[in-house]
C-alpha cells in the first residue's frame, strides 16, 4: 500500500469544502452544531431579513462582508432559579448564570472557528458584557455591538415578552442568547407567530422589578426586515444599573428585596438617577465582597459584579401558574442583609430593619442613606 498516496487522498478529503456554499446545507450544519451542544432554539437572520432594523442589527459593524447571523438560546437551570428566587441559594444560580454565559460565548466561537477552517469567514460574539465604544456616552450607553435580542426575535428563536426580554417556548425567558456572524449566505428563518406567544400581559415582570425600568403604560416598537416587534418602553437604563449592578434592591413596600443588601431608595424621575447612581456606587464601595461574581468592564476599577436581580427574566416561565408561584417565592422570602464576612442572608422584613438599626452609622451608610426611614 502506498502510504503517501493515501495520506494525500485523506488531506484532499479534509480540504473538501463541498456543501459549504449551499445555504440550506450550511444552515442545517449550524443548527446541528449548536443543538448537539445544548442550544434549545436556533434561528437565522440574513442582511435581507434585518434590513431597516436598528443600528445594533448591522452585521457589518462586527464583520465586514457579513451576510447572515445564526442566533441561539441556551437554557439556565430551572431548579437553581427557583432556589435563587426563594432566597435559598444565591451562589447556585449565580454560578450557573456565569457558566452558561461563558458557554454561550464559547459555543458561538466554536461554530465560527469551524466555519473559518472551512474557508467561511465568521465571528462568534460574546454572550454579554461587550458594548460599543463609539456612541456619545461610550461603554456607559450599554449599546451592544449586535443585539442578540433583535436577532433572536427576528429569526424565531423566541418572542419579545412585554418585559422586553426574549421569551422562548420551552424555557421561557430563562435562557441566555448567543450569535454567530458569518459571510456565508444562509437560509433565513421567520419570526414566531405572535398568536402563539405565551406572554399574556400578566405584568409580573413589572411587579418583580424594584427599579421601574419598564414603563407601565408606554410601548416601544422596532421594525426589522418588515416585521414589527413591540415591548414596554424603557425608562432610564440607570434604573437597572442601580439594581442589576447590585447597589440596591429593596422593594418600595420594604417587605422583600433582590439579592442586593442595599436599601437605597429609587428616585421617581429619570433625571435624578444619574446622581443617585454615582452616590450609591460611592457609598456601597466599602461593603465586604460577596462570594463569586465576575469582572465586568462597567464596574469601577476591578470591582466584582454579582448577579443580584434578573427577576423580570427568571420568573417569566411559560406556565402562568408557575410564574405566579415564582412571584410569591420572590416576594415572600424576605429582605437580604449582608454579614460582616460578606455572606448574604434573607431575613423577615422586621428583623432586617433591626439588623440595620443595630449597625454603626458608618456600616449602615454602605447599605442605606443614614437618617432615611
Ligand atoms: S412576566 Fe408576564 S407580562 Fe412579563 S413578559 Fe412574562 S408573560 Fe409577559
Ligand atoms: S433585571 Fe431587575 S432591575 Fe433590571 S429590569 Fe429586570 S427586574 Fe428590573
């Protein structure tokens, strides 16, 4: 047997890129690649199906010559979410959230690398935490390079819920989204039918939000590739920064909280938010660190960011009764306080008040405005 001949045949076979220019076949490969690794839904957008969309649907912003995008969802662990909402375990869901997020980024890069080695120039995007630097406020405008949400809704990975989160048939909003941008021509998929969406305006996403980010009356809509999508208008994004950043999280009725031990009050008007955000970041700086977390570019210095909210996402289950149950878990599991070693603990609201009242003014000022009732 001529070994050299057979190796050269093999090499030729390895370089065989047949099927790599057929949109249908390439789309099937993308779907297979992602679902085999754990994606629960996959969809495809093209330049045509994204035409006329917001700037964050411009695929060429991240890859010159891009023609298509593959959008996908990976579910988070529902049991850990329940324990998080019930304030039984902060760490379990936080770890799951961080690892699924990292997995989504890796999965997007894996498909892009697979195609790059087949001669199709592609790019996998990070799951989260990458923002455009060329907007007026730079990174602090929190405008993504490409909106995973818009790609997911336009390609039928899920619907837009009233919350503005993408909600999926099987896992509700408890998914993290990923995107792969490619120069390949792929076969687009269509949005899911609005009639089939499980979002029934229950508004539990609003009720679970201590920041008031979502406007209770106004809707906003976007048109992408001739399809219109609507969800609640956003008020100042600094609202979510303050709560999702972990700086504060006490509900208005002071009976429950997010996993943040902060009790700083939310101003009513958006105009006051920037100043309050700055004051709260400074006041909370000396808090002992919470276990786990991750480095986020928007946090001051190398301060860690912890997952403390995402309530609007995590309670939005496809089953309405389960959504109600989760809301009950969240709002009847008390108020979080922080111990001197950094650990978090949920207490009954009255006990939490007492714990704060027993602190020295310096210690207390890390969590609330001293003198505020
Ligand atoms: S919580 Fe209710 S209103 Fe909000 S997005 Fe989910 S189903 Fe829709
Ligand atoms: S993540 Fe939390 S603060 Fe932000 S919108 Fe959702 S519920 Fe509100």
